[in-house]
C-alpha cells in the first residue's frame, strides 16, 4: 500500500509565469520540484514540447520507483523492458500499476518517449551519473537520403544521432478518414450554428482542433488585401498562445506579433467562401455581444455560457453528432486527413502545396502519411489493365 501511495505522488505540474508563459515540471510528495526532471524539461520550454516530455518522463519515474531502480542503477536492458511495457497491447498477469487506467503507447508515442529518455539519460551521464548507460545510448548511424534532403545543399556530417530505444519506424500509415458523405450528414444533425461552423472550418481549412479553439477574432482577416499584407486572399493567422482560459493552443510556434492592432505572422491558412459565410452567420446569430475575451468559439449553455470553448467540448460535440448520424465515432483529426488527401488530389500530388495548405512541418510527413495511391482510383485501375494487357 505504501508503494502505491508513493507512486501516486509524482505528478506533472503546470506553472503560469507572470509574463503569460506556461511551462511544465514534475513535483514530488509535498509539492517539491523534482530537480533532475526540471533541469531537463526547462530546455524544451521554448520548443513547446515540455508538456509532452513531462508526461513521458513522469510515467518513467513512476516505473523506476515501482521497480526499485534509481538513476545510478538503471541499465540499458531496463529501459528496453520499460519501452516494451508501455507499448504492450496485452498488459500481462500483473498489469502496469504505475499507469493505472491508461492506454498503451502507439508507435508515435513510443518514438517520442524514446527521444525523451535518451536525452534525459545523456544529460545525467554528462553530469557524472551512470555514464555507462550514457555511452550505450549515445549511438550514431549513417545519414539517409531523407537526412541529406533536409540539410542545406545536401551537406551533412558523416554520421547522424541514433536512438537504440526507438521502435521500428512505420514508413507509411493509412489515416482514419471520414466515412463517405459524413460532412453533409453531420451538418444535418448538429444543434447550433457554431457547430456547423466548426464542421465547415475543419473540413475546408484542415485545422487542428487546438488551432480552431485557440482562434481570436483578431486572427481572422476575412477580406481581400487585408492590412497585414501577408496574403491577398481571405485568411486566418494561427498563433501559438500560452495561458488561454480554455487551455487550447496551436501546435506550431511560428513567430507572430500584434502591430498597430493588426496580427502579423503565425501560420497563415486560406479561408474558403463557405467558411466566411458560416462565420458571419455564427457571429450575427449566436455570438454573445458581451464577450470580452476576444476568442471565436464560445460555450453556448450552462454556467460558463459565453466563455471560450475548450477542445474537449468540440470533440464531444462531434462524437455526439456522429452517433446521431450513425457514422460511428467522429474525431476532429479525420477532417484534417480528408483535407490533406483532397489537396493532394487537386494539386496532382504536389507535396509542397499540401504541406503549406495544412501547415505541416515538412513534406516528408505529408509523403509518408498521405502520398499513396487509392487502389479504387480509375487511373490506378487503368494502369494495371495496361500492364495486364487487358486495356
């Protein structure tokens, strides 16, 4: 029993700074900061990954306590065992008491956890703790073609960092798409104009749900030749902000600024005529005139009516609408997958166009996830018939 109580006292703590920044650290029993974890996480605050790494690291620290290991005694085979445990689909006869009620890590989360642990233990080794483990983790590999394409003029070092904890990389995934005709069926069953606007903006804009719920009225430049001078057509500026009331924030951290009352910078995304129409219908019919927070999406009912709408509220709305329309579970990211495929089809597979339209970091992400042929495509079928001599 004492062991279970001890494990439950390690937790992630959000820190709100006076200048509006939000950072994350790990605290122990009594609220004391875990010094080694905090020293590691502070490096990632400017990158926006400190929150993700904090949750990866707190899982690992709880596991160390459960196994009776310390930073000085943990070995490479222990880390391999840990990575196998958090990614296991079957938990085994004893379960995972340090992760009660949590789902196993997927391939992407395992890659993130591997990067987090490698960096953490390399830092410990640099400070003189468990240097043998640091040497085992500090591996390198030959540069690949993708490494060279990402580097300036193709010049890279003779070796690249390698992570022995990382899982086998999945080169291509087939993302979960919306069911056929889902968008039209959802629009028929949603209960509010705000909800119709969310469906339209997710479908036509390829927004992430955190970007959508973090939009401010000042971010929207919905007329041609806006004052920012950064895009002639109607567009929106997706700006990363910390400390919002609804706790949503954009994933990307493009620099932005408010100059003379005009937002400039951020991730610029084009806005369709349908998106503009649904926005003005929402603003004229449902948006509360007394809202002073300046955010676009607001609560419609309950004691928090008029306050900014959280991402969880948007997810639940889509889940309920999908159930009413008998579409199964609808997730916001499905719209983004559909948007990426549609842009690729319309641009004849131009990866750069798809990357910039959706706001991905690189064309490699678009290529690995979306750039594959549909086996039901008539062009694909015609090519096979030609090869088979049946055309």
